[in-house]
C-alpha cells in the first residue's frame, strides 16, 4: 500500500478498506462512476483529502477520499473504454481489421452481453459517425454469425452474447427452428435458414430433417391456418431450389395443389401473408388453375386489398393476357363497379392505361366514394384524398374529352353529396380549367332546396341508428375526452386536447350530414310500384343488343345500392337511364344499348313498428 495512505490509516483518518481501494486508483488509472461514467485518475491531493478525476466532459473533478473509494470502480487496461482512451487510432484500426475481436472486447467489458444499441453508444462518435456505424455494423454482424462464437438474436432489443463454446451459425439457425413451438415462430426461423443458406456446408444432413418438419407443420395447419401453410410451403420451395439434393417428404404438398385446394379461400388468405410470398402465390395461379386462372385473378382483384390489386396486373402481363385485364377494367369503370383499391391503383398507374383515363373514370370514382360513405360515413378514404390532392388527374381525365361528356361529369359532381361546398368548388374548377366554356354552369348555379330522397325503411332505420349512436354515445364520449384532456393543462402542447378537438369537428360534420340526409329522406316499402314502366321498387330484366347477354337490375332507394348483386340506387347513372322506360324499349346505358325484357315488383320492405307512415316526412 502507498506509504501516504498507510499514514492516513494509522492516524485514523481513513478506513483500511477504503485505503486498499484507493491504492488501486493511482494517477493514470482508468475508472467508472455510476453517474459521471468513464474517467481517469488525474492526481492525488492527500493533504486536502482529495482525489482528482478527469471524467469525459467533466475534467479535474475533485472527490473526497472516502467517497471515491466507495463509488469508483477500477477498470483494467484491456477494458474497451481504457483501450479507446489510451490509443484511439489503434482501436479504430482494430475495428477495421478485426471487427469480431473488437466486439468481443466490448462484450467482455460489459459482462459478456450487450445490445446493438449499447455497442453503438460505445463506438459513436469516437470510432464512427452514425452513417459509418450502420455500414460497419451490417458487415460486422455477418462476421459475428460466421464465427459461431456469439449468440445473435433476431430482435434488435435483445442482447448479443459470447458463447461459452463456439457453435456455427448454421447450427444456431437449426437450433432456433427446433426450439420454435408456434407455427409463426417456425415460419420466421425457416426464413432465416433460407436467408443464410450459404452457411450450410452439409445441407442434406443438416436440412433434410428441417424439410420434413416443415411439411408436417404445413399439413397440420392447412385447415385452420392456411395462410401459415402457404408461407411454409413457399419458404420450403425456396430451400429446395437452393439445394437440389434435398427432397420433399410429402409428394402432394405443392404450391399449385395448395392453390387448388384453397381456391375459394384465397380472397381471405392472401392478405394475411407477406407481400413477397403473396406475389409467389399469384404467379403460380396459371400453373395451378389452368384456363380458369384469369377469371379467379380478376375476382381477386375486385375483392381484395390494394397490395394485391397492384400485384395481379403483373401476372396478366407475364402471361401475355394484357387485353383481357384491360377489358375487365373497362367494364368495371363503365359499370361503376370498380372498387376503391382498383381505382387508386388505376390512377397511380394511369400512364400505362391512358385509354381508361376519361370522364367515365370520374363517375366510377364518385360511385365508389358513395359506397364507401354508406359503409363508413365520415371517414376520408385513400381514394378521396387522391381525388383532391392529385391535381393533374382531372387534366388527364378531361384533356381529350368531348365537351358533352365534360358537362355531364360536371353536373354529376355538382349533385354529389360527398364533398363540402369548398371542396366541391375546387374540384369543379379543375374541370372548368380544361373547359372554360362550362364556367357558367357553376356561376349560374343557384342554391336550391334538395329533392327528397326515396329510401327503403330498412336503410332509413339504419341511418337513424347511426345518428342515435353519434348523438348519444360518440359525441358525449368526445365531450368527456375534451374535458379530461383540458385538465392536463398547457393546451398549446397538449396533443390529447388537440386530437379530441379535431374529432369534435369530425363528429359535428357527421351529425350535420346525417341530419340533412334524414331530413330529406322519405321512407317507403316499395309496395305496389308502377310496373307498366321502370320505377323505384322494380326489378328490370334487360338484354344487351350486341352480346345478347341478359342482366337484371333491382332499382331501389338512394341508400340501397349493392353492385355485386345488381341492386342499384335510382340515383345512379344506370338507374336514371332506366327510369320511365317500358318493356320492349331500347335504352342506352353506360355499358351499352339494352332492350328492356320485363319489369316486376320487388318484395315489400315493411317499416319497423315505430316508423312513421310513408306519407309522413322522416324525422329524427
């Protein structure tokens, strides 16, 4: 022990245990403090009962001897922080030449484990800046896995650890798959095996058992969790493609056979699997379904989410069936049956489908938005945002259009209940920009009382229920949320308050829209309609003059549309074209010329017991 420290102990000024600890903290020694972090002992000043430490960012900090003995931890010269402080250039060189050794040194300095974030904190900014660190760590991580001396977790938040005994990365991947108990965990583990397939030096010995296990899991899950079966089969196929010596143990378990077995459920299965695997399934449709693949693909495109809508056209293109897809798109736009997802995709990809970008597309968009508003009132959709934000879209739709079509589109937009007055005028102005002569249609439009809406009793009751829920539940809950948020104080920085106030505006708008709609609504049971001509409440059978194909339209109230079942509102373009015509007459519909074959009454839609009579105005 240092002689001066011994004197302090003998004089009773310093406990012997404290002196022993201080003896290890001679000037030049590196140390750690739980609050101030890493430092180096600069000097002793025993006469003043002090030890001076140069901490990072706090140079020349004095400490009482007793406090220093109790709160400083000596770190050895081989500790990473000590090495970095002693010779930064050599540490940087080690990071470049031997990243595995550097990471091992850091982990040993941190009791054998650390997260990637902790590693970053010890190296940035002294060894790397943020960009350099990310690039270095991506490479270093691969070296760590290859070495087999480290356990590398899949999650970034879990620590990297030094293994007591080295194990190859391949063995680690197989062990992770073996330990996975849930199908989703097995899918994730299998994907890692595929990703790092080059690590397997004896694939037949190492991976054939994995293939067998995967196929057993896939078979067991097909009935209840078919999406997992698809994922497992696609990943298994990836593995079989990379190692030709591997063999399937279930001859009948192929992607094509799986598609055939689950054809009717594809519409619900595919949205649940990752995009890359969904693409693989779609690409396999022609081989799996033969001649009927295109019909199924078109059905999927019309019935599913936006991601699949974007994928399916590539399948048609690769199969040389572009014309078939174009025909379907033309028909769905013409008949206003295109889904919002299809229309968003079509507008985004319009450079490849210029022949479909015309005023009829606007009518299809408005019809889709009306369906959306009925199913989810008050919620702005992606299609609605696109219509308002893509200012070039109107130019593309109307740039080569006939003025008559533009006039019809402008009138349709004027009558649409979808937009507030300011938004509607903005959209109308975009048409007028292309056709300045139509400006008088806007300027000359005078406010007028809205015509009564003819609606079924069932749809009227549904709207009333929506209004009741809004007034009695959603708005009171919002008022409570505003009061609670206001109690947090400092409204300028109060996110909860701002969000609640924004929702208040949305709810107020929804209430006003529903009140206006209910005020104009007139309920009817569609009893005893005039079947001498097409009227509201009739079922109309028509025949295409060109193809001789027959179709049936049920014409109901303003809120009763269901295009999939050919139930249409009397306000739609087809409904308006048919109204008033008799059997035997030929009518020009948006999708061609049709002869009216028959007109029949629809089943009666009776009012609820408490509903008002048909002659009375609907009220709230």
